[in-house]
């Protein structure tokens, strides 16, 4: 038999779905190296490799065979060849810019465990897609809003969520559309450095976000009476501010967010919340020139910095804090705990806090490879994000389930799993 790669699903899968990988037609106990590669839309190459030994029958099933030491990972890791993908260019992060076109994953099987690898024995290609068939992608340019709305298949109405990213700016759509595949109507909202929005983040106006909330509440495809908010990093503290000041928010999920306003002045009507102070002298720089920002921000419980603490006790919604305990960007666990204390001190419901040891700052949808360090637009140099790849990958899988369960419970009144069958 000629060796061949067997994939399930065979040719195409959604990015947040597992992919079963097996090789058949090898010799008994034959040693091989498997390699995956993927190019992002800028052409940058990501690769991972692992060393294996086939079974006595010449079969190699990654769900049953552990990877041997010497590759990108070792042990029983059925999805290791995806989560261990690393950029060939330093400080580069895998993001999806055009969700309408899949990533093309290439798999190769080489003879032996040598460096460089031996003869090519088999190869295959597989599409990792972002949009399920029937999900509608609707660009939104209403009033000042610059966004993209993803609507699940069917007639609706659907539970609605606004999705916010961090200081990278622009309009990332990939998390919003993956969530829409599971039965939610999700608005990916840009708030700076996109089209005619402000180019920088000196000052943000909550009225802009209020416009987006009202757009969702008035949309015929959105199930009321309220909507959900999902934010990571700077997007997290913006969601906290929206929940605290705006009407119509039922559930807010924060991924490594802050309960203090960070990075920009926030204005709403006659209210001004200053950004949390920081001290550049507290930034540590490694020998390789990577910055560690962990201690840079001031404590929002002390002195004038208390003015930057967002009054989340005003919120009339449920909160979920997703925390990477190895987040090096800022003290996410401290922010979650202090937010919880503030809510409970004002007689509000205790928020859900889910902590992940070994997870870094960028907790993305499942199977995005962990980004250990990349350029930070506001700092102007590479910064370390934290995380240990395997633990981070496992956190992403679990957090994705937690987020869906949280929104299903509070926006539909149904347990998770029912909404995805709509």
C-alpha cells in the first residue's frame, strides 16, 4: 500500500472544530515525521511538526498514538499539529482577515525522524473555514457605526451579541462569525483605526457604542429584551463601561479584560473616566528586547487612579470573567476579583470567574496557535503575552464552551447546545 493521509472531516472543517488526522499504508512500526503548514493572508508561513511511530499494522492515528520527543510537541495530542503552529517570522500572530475564504492547511508525511526530514511519503490539503453554510455576513454602515453583522441560518430572531477586540484596532470578524455558526447574531464592531473612525485611541465616546447597542435592540432578527457583550483586552473594559452606563445589556463576558478604564479617556454625556495611570519604568525588557508590561499599570484602588475604576455596580447584567492566569499584559485575575468584590459590595450578583492556569493574554477561539509575543501598537515594540502552548490551547477550547453556555443561559434561557441546532 502507498501511504496516505486520512482526514475527518475529509476536505473542509470549521476552524473551531476538531480535525481527526490519521496515516495509513505505512510499514509496521515505521518512523515518520508529520508536518503541517499554513500561510496567512499576508503570505507569512506557520509550521508545526511531530515525530511518530506507526502501529504494528502500519496505521498511525493521532487520537491513539503519542508524538515522540523532538518535534513541536510530544505526547497524545490529536490536535497538536494545529495548535502548535508557529510563525517563521518572529513576533507574528495568526489572525484571519477575510472570513469568507478559508485557511488552507497542508499536511505532509516524511520518512524517518531526521533533520531535515527524509523522503516525502504522502501529502494532503484541508480547508479550515470560518463561515458555516447559510450564515449571512452583513456589512453595517448606519449612522456612525462601522461593523459587520453575522446572522445564523434560519428566520430568527436570534440572541444578539456585540463583539469587541483590543488595541489592534480595525474590524476583526473571525470570532464573531465563528460564534454566529453556533446560533448567535453577532455584531463585530470597529471603534478606531478603521475607515472614517478616529485613527488613534486618545479619546473614546460611549455614545458611539450606544448607537451600536440600539441598532441591535431595534433589529428585527435580534431576540430581546437585551443583548450580550463579548470583549477581550481593551475590548473587555469597553464592554464593562457599556454594561455600566447603557441600557439593554443582559450579559457581559470579558476575556482578560480590565475593570478600570485603560489607554484612552472615556466620555459619556457629562461623565469623564480618565485612563488608568502607568509607569514606563516598571516595564521589564528581556535580553531579546521583548517588553513585559505586567507591572506597568497603576493600582486602580489607590489615590487618583480610583477615578479610572469603572462603576460596574451600576450594571444590570450578568458577568462572566475569563482569566488567563499567566496573562503578562496586565493583572487580569486581580481585575476580575476586584470587579467581583465591587459588585457584591453593592448587593449585585456574584459574577462567574473562570481561571485557567498556564493560559496567556490572547485567549482566542479554539485551535488558534498561542501567540507568545508580538508587536503592541501602543508600546511600539514586541511584548510578551504569556501562556504555555498546551495549557493555553486547552483553555481556549473550554473558554469557548463557557462563553456559549453563558450567553445561551442569559440570552435565550436555554442550556448551551440547544441554540446551535436552530
